[in-house]
C-alpha cells in the first residue's frame, strides 16, 4: 500500500496542485489535520475539493487550528478517523484530531483524558489488523514535537502513553511544523510530515517492510 501523507495545509491549495501526480499514484491520501487557515468549514471544503480532483481515497483528521465544523465536514464526507477505526486492505487505520491543550487556546483542543479515550475507541476497531496506522494531528510527547518557542515540547502525554502499551506500526502526525522528521519510539515509527503549506510531505510504502520517505513539492 502506498500512502501520500500531509499535514498543516492551512488553506494552501497550490502545493496540492503541484503534488497532483503523487496524489494520483497513492492508494490513500492521509491528511493529519490543520486543513484550514480561516478555520471554517467553507475553507476546508475548498481544500478537500482540490484534493478530490486527483483522489477521493482520503483518510483525515481535523487539527487544533480547525474548528469543530471542519471535523463535522470530514465526518459527513466519510473521511474522518477521529475516534474511529477502519481496516483498509488489511491495514488498520485509526485517528485523533485536534491537540492537547496549548498556551494559545486554539479551536480544537482536548484534555489528556479525552485523548486517551478517543485513541482507545478507534484502536479497538482495528487492533486485530496485522499492521496499524495512527493518524494523529498531535505527536507523542517528546517525539518529533520540539517547537521553536524556547524549545518547548508540544506533544501529547496521552499519545505517548498509548504508544508505550499498544502495538502500532506507524504514527503519522504534524502540528509542530519545525519538528518534521522520522523517529522510532518503542515499537512505532513516528513520522511528522511538517507543513504542507510549505510543500513538505511523506511518501510511504507498507508491505513486508515499512518505508517512509520525506519529500517536498514547490509550494509557491
């Protein structure tokens, strides 16, 4: 299975157009939140419509910047994995939108207790799959989550705790743009795709081996 994974689009459709071939070639497009800049359903609809020109095989969660109306829109389209699990071609996908609390009180934030419940609810639906993929806007605490703001960590304690005790093959995340990269944590490969508004994406192949590569398209 080939995935084209992005996060932190923030309303930018030009990079989507530049990535048209990559999107068409992927089996699934993964969107790990922060779809909008203006935070609205209308803007999310415009961004998703741009992706749909090239593929309607989309798995997504909303980000902390996106209002709950964006989550509702993704659910209506059948793309949302927030608190849900789906098995696709034998691989289990489950998701978490929004983020843990931030200092600036963004649009969609959840307590650590809520995050733990959301993750467990989705995971229960896919835990018997041979391989599992978590799509989480927020990274695990201490893994691909260091920000430019005094080096503070922006990840979730509950996401970290979940990965410590549950076998997850791959965690695809975003949220902290400057923490883009790939890092092993326990049994999970954690991959922060960075800001797609600036062209950053991940190309993933899931088979007998897991291959995750970083890439960048022209974003202007």
